[in-house]
DNA sequence: TCTATCTAGTTCAACTTTCAAGAAAAGGTC
DNA sequence: GACCTTTTCTTGAAAGTTGAACTAGATAGA
C-alpha cells in the first residue's frame, strides 16, 4: 500500500531543487530554440520534423500510425492531426494497410524526402551548436545514460503504464 | 565568417544520435507525465503550475509580468494568456504597477496559495518517482551541470540572443 | 518641448494539442 | 455464427501556444 497522500512529503533538497529547475529551464529553452529554427527553415514544429525523420529511416519510408506514435512518444490523436497537416503540405500521404483493414500507413513522399534533405544540415548544425558542442565527451555519455534511465522509467516492461500511444 | 549553409555538414556520430534521441524521448515522456499528473491533481498544465510556484517564492507573492516570463523562459504573450486563465480560476490577480503605469504585477491570491499547498506534496512525489529516485547522486550532480551549461548556452551574457520574453 | 524610439503588456487569428466520443475492423468465446 | 471485448484510427470542440499587430507609457535627443 502506498500512503503518499497521508505521509509526510519528502521535499526536494536544495540541490535537487536547483537541478530540477535547471532541467526545466534548459528543456524549455531548447524546445523553443529548435521549434523556432525548424519553423523558420522547414515550416514546421520540431515534433512534425521528427515524424518525417522517423519515416525516412523506416523500411519503404512508411510506418503504421500507432507504431509511429509509439516511436515519437505521442498520442494517436495528436499524430492523426499532425499527419493530416503534413499531408496537406504534400510531404506525407496515407495508405491503407493491406493486412489490417483498420490500419493506415503514413508514407513519406518524394517531396517530403527532398524537404528533409534540404533542411537536415541546418538542423544538425543547430543541434550541435546548442548541445554537443557545449558538452564534454563524458557529459554526452552521462546525458545518454541519464535520459535512457528516465525514459525507461516511464515505459516499464510489464506494461500497465499510461503511455500516450495507448490512450 | 560562418559558412554553415555551404560547407559539408558535420553529421552526428552514432552515439550522438542515440543520445539526442534518448533526450527527445525522455523529455517528451516526462513533459507528458507531469502535465497529466498536474492536470489531474491541480487542474492545470505544468507550465501554469510553475508560474504559481514562482509567485509563491517572490517577495510579497507578486512579480512583474516580464520578470515572470523571464523566469519561466516563455513569451510575454503566452504569459498573458496563462495569467488570464489563472485569474479566472481565482488563483492569481492582476495589479497595476505603482512605479510604471505600463506595468502589471501578477499576484498569487490566498486561494492560489492554498491550492499550491494542497497539490505540492503530490507533485514533489511525482518528481521524485520519475526523476530523483531513478538516478544516482553522481548522475543528479552531472545532470545539474549539463542542464546549467545548456541553458546558459542559449541565454548568453552579452545579449542579442532571441529570447522568448524579449519577443 | 517635440519627436522619435523603445518598452510593457495585451489581443486577434492561425495553428497545435488534448480530451472525450465514435466508427470500423479484429479477436476471442460460447 | 452471434456476441462481447479490444484495437486502430479519426473527429470535433475546448484549451493552449505562436507571431504579428497594436495601445499606452517611458526614455532620450534635438
């Protein structure tokens, strides 16, 4: 039995508070930074760009909706709207799944791939400048381990977890 | 002279790609997690909650709009909407700034403080579970340094930077 | 003073995300 | 097969965010 609602709260230490705030500040600024960079150079928010990247790396440049949502860590609803928008841009098209009549594949179009090729160098450069150029090799390694740990914590194996793409 | 647009892009190494993806996954999941937790337990998204926390720690529980935007790393426009909503809830009220007739102070109301007191233990517990309980002391320390570095990188001292609260 | 410029904050429209509801097909179980 | 449950994906409305335009007050220079 958990008694979180009645037992004395374990407050954060001063250092934990500083780390937590630094985390919030950095992630907020980074998200804002990349959203702007990509809105300017590719005409879409970072989330959408990530979807195109996923598709570009998938076999035959296509992926089932739920699978794509799982990879992007977002809800299917959100994905539906996003794909609709990208479809309007001509960068993605939908395709019925042959093996499951409920299913849809999102397919990266040639135009989508082109746009990705054009904007990739600029985006990589932005990621370098904002993140990798500022950290030592140790820090990069450490960041990787930390982020993998945190991500795994929120999507455990034995899954009754409340994960976005299952909602 | 920078020649980013014409020189060969410095692609990310395999490890850098893995770290970058882990970062995106973890931050997306964490944001989703805390937004849900607070929407459920406090009736607002995490950004809004953060504003109330800031106000609660400010002298006389009030702060100038732009100052609050700077602390939260968001645009003044976004803040205007957020405060309007929190005002409707009765958790914040606006107050004219005595020394500058253009200015507004956002003031945390007693109701706002109450709501914060009620929801704080649950939120702290959630932050612990999702972050601090999963990391070693080294990792927490390292995470703090990394995040401070990244945040500082995006808001340098000699400031012609494109910062949200100046837009 | 007069004028130009800058700063503080808000507003509107367009866009994105969330949440709840729903249609359609798939997968049991009897 | 008939029935019930689950899975897949979409939709529409409400909530939140963005970017540009705008008002009003402060500031600085001639």
